[in-house]
């Protein structure tokens, strides 16, 4: 993913960690990272703000 988007590996890992903390993705060892079904928008979206 880092090479595809031209970002540092640590940046890609940090982005995945943020998504995992927000329950937007789940990571399974030896399988990969998968998008989860989102029933409610994340808290920052409900407040009308944007991630910066």
C-alpha cells in the first residue's frame, strides 16, 4: 500500500491503525486487513468535522 500511494511505510501503518481504532477495518493475522460493515458514521463524521 505504501508503494502504491507513494507514502512511507510508517505512514501507511499509522493510517491502518487509525482505521482499526475507529472500527472501520479489522486485521487478521496471516490473512490481511479488511473493511468492516459500518452501521453508524464515525464520531468525527457525526460532528460534521473532517480528519486532519
